[in-house]
C-alpha cells in the first residue's frame, strides 16, 4: 500500500504496530475512480449485519438479519470518501429531487465476484461499473456496483448495463428491503440506475467531500 498521509503519522507517534482505521487509514488507490480499494464489511454468507464502528474502526454487529434475504455480493465502503454536499448536489441534479443532503457516511459499494469469500474485514480492489441512486428519506445513499479486479468472470463487465438482469434485480431487491424491520419501516427508494461514468463522478465528489470534511485532521497529523 502507498504511504497514507493520515495514519502513518499516528504509527510514528505510537511507535508500535497498529491497525489502520478502514475509513481514514486506507488509501483509495492511485487509479481511483477507475479502480478503487474497498473495505468489505459483509459477505453473502453472513446472517447478521456487520458495519464498521466509526470511532474504533473495528467491525461491530449492527443487527441480526430478520429475513431470509442476504446480500448477493461483497458489501462495504470506499475508504476516504464522504457523502456530503457535493455528492448530494449531484444526486439532486440527476434525480431532480430537492432538499437532499449527504448521509454523512463513506460511499457504499457492492462487489461482484465468482469467488466464495468467507468473511469480511478485508480489502478488495474493484472496478466501479455503475450503481443505484438511492434515497433514504431526504439523504443521498448511493450504492456503487463494482466488479472485483481481475475476476475470471465479472471483470469482463465494464458497465452495469452489461450485467444479467437477474443480477441487477437481486441487488436492487436487497437494497430496497435490507433496512426493513418490523415496526421500523424506512422511507427508502431507488430513483434510478446509473452507469460507470456517474459512478466515477460520485466517487470523485465523495473524495472531495472527504477532503473538505477532514481537512483539519490532515493538517494536525502533518505536524506529528
């Protein structure tokens, strides 16, 4: 991995081995947004929903899966991205919705691969090919769809329009239902499916939003 401007100073300060925070301490990669390093939280065999604890950087159990639907791909987020003002602006432009704001999280990504990956808490290099423009209430919650780099089958796909319809429908169904809990139904909608170009633009904007959000953190650590 390349030198990380945020976490390497922490390592020098501590003077011992440490686990990089998967959101702040992992580089997105020099080929972004065409190829991005992703942090995987969940795999299709998981029966509970895991997510990264933003403070510690460790995986925690968010909730058991109440229903039989499971994520049909690797699922996680793109490090050093942030869904803020620029991401929300692009969502409003494309969806023609108003009063949308970013959800304040790193950008979500699901990664298609033919391989059986048995657990999360891993890094994967992937090629974004499109995604779902999703709204959770008045918040932008884009879901990037990607294929694992050099995957024997899926790496041949370059745009979401090339994927089998069944694969797209499975992903869409999951994202429309995974937040549903009895008595706690969510106002979630998918306003459209976007292509590779839009996926890359969302990532560019999310990188910019991240840099704006955490600019002070980088400045402080530069003096360590």
